[in-house]
């Protein structure tokens, strides 16, 4: 018979490792918008089909994360011919690359209700690390008691970094489509 004494110990989560609440992006109350120069003016549009999850706790930012998938073929600039061209192999090649994805690596607080969400953005099969500045708009309950969070984010991307290189030279010099694309995200998410 052994003289070893076995002591039962209760296991509790270490500080900062508690489960972080998960929220699902509410597409009907969210937007994925973009603007890009076309000739002289700037043209805008949006992606209408997207989904994603946000694990977020303001008291536990290090454990927060974001995953988003956007259906590239849901692009809408309010001009059917332009949308068809954007879906073609000249731009998004939506038949070959149906999804635009983002997956965070880390979330860092940069001030009151301000964060940088660092992660990998993949467009047209090309992945790039980006730092997305995000503003937390707060939490609220809707009239039916559902918990909601709100976020805003804006970033300027160079489309050529993601293989979107098509362009047409202009007789007066320069090109038809600008390289810089301004992306704005307005997100409301519901507790899963």
C-alpha cells in the first residue's frame, strides 16, 4: 500500500481566460462599403452578402477575435454592366474565388473604444496582413431583449496588393481606375 496522498484540486479558469462572448454579424443592419476613383470622380458600391463572428469582451481584449466572409459576387455598384465586369476575371474572378475573407490574429486596444484588429485579408486568392482600425460603438438590447454590439471601421487598401490589376490607359495620361480603395464597415452584431 502506498503512502502517497492524492489531493483533489478544483480547476478554475486562470485570470483572463474566461469564455469571451460571441456575436454574429447582423447583415440586415450592417454594411460593407467601398469607394474607388474612376476617371475623375469616385465611385462607390457595396457587398450585399456577408457573414461573420466577433468574439468580444471589452474587459478581455486579448481574447477577442473576428472572422468574416464576404461573397464577392454580391458586389453592387448600382450599374449592372460594371458589376458584371467586376465579377469577371479582370477583377474579382468570382467563379474561381467566391469568397473574400478576413481572420484576425490579435486585437489591441489603442484608446477608449478604439482597437486595431490585426489579421489576414484574402481577396482573389491573395492573402495580405492588414491592421484594421476599429471603433467600438457600444452595446445595447433591442426591443426584444437581444444583446447587440456596434462597430465601425475604415481602411484604405491598394487593390493591386490583392491581384486586382486590370486597368485602361487614358489618352490624356493616367489610368481609368485608381489603385486605392477606401473600405468602410458598419457592423451590428447579435449575441450568439
